[in-house]
């Protein structure tokens, strides 16, 4: 089955190349066609530039299934800005009436998880990517397996926390940062300032 799909993709690619080549030859036969082609190309380039600089700003997507999981779409190339944004999102999360949700398969700890949005691959047995977990639970069995632990390369940070021993009205914990899935550094909650526990906070078991 996989071989048949691969052959079909190769045939489609060859046909597209032939079509592009013929269109190119047809365009070169007239100055007017060349000008129109250059105009269309310029519009496409400008459109791509506008989309990149104005519509690909870093943003956080909270999972509907795992409220303590955030996917970061278009993370800033400056990792320091990503870290600062994660810290602000943690503050925002903990100040709300949040729930821990169902535990992730690779970690039963109370934590807030941050992963880059991505990892989708195509093919007969392609991965669905981290975006799968926005509205789907982990699928640990069956023909195709989908669990967050498969996408360690996209892990950005994990904030592990509990009520402080000396003051149960605020949280204590630490943030573990990751770069390309590898541990980068740790940051304590003290650097973020104390965050009061929401009076209606509930932890689902």
C-alpha cells in the first residue's frame, strides 16, 4: 500500500513539473505575459512577507482536553522572549480557576506544559503533530499511537508546582526550560514573584 502511494506521488510530481515547464515556455513567448507573470510573482512575494511579519506572531493555544497544556505557535527566534512569554502565561494560568486535567502518559506530576505547535508529518503512517492534543486525548493503543511524549523535540518548558510549605495560599515551584527537547536551564518561581492560589481552584483526579 505504501509503495502504491509513493508511486502515485511521484507521478503527480512529474506531471506538475511538466505543467510548470510548459507554462514557463508559454509565458516567454510574449512580453505582456512576462510582465503579468512578474506582477503576479511580486504580489505573491509581498503577500508572503505580510503574512510572515504581521500574522505569524507568537501565540499560545490552550488544549481543550488538557487545560494545563499550552502549544506555542510561531515561537520567537529569540528564545529569551519565549521564556518571558511562558513566564507571563504561567502567571496568567495560575491566577485563574484552573484545573490540572487528565494526567499525561509520560508524567503524572502536577505541572503546566509548553510545547511548540508542530511535528505533523505526512504519509501512510504520518504523525498528527502536537496540534492533535488541542482537542484530542492521547491515543496509546490501536493501529496508530499518539502521545505527547513522542514529541520531546518540541518541548519548550514544564512548570512543576505545589502550595508553598510556609504559606499554603501561594504556589512554589520551578520552570524547566528545554531547547530542541534537551534540558536547558531551570528557573524558580521566586523570580516570577508569588502567585496567590485562586480560592476556587480545583485539581481533577
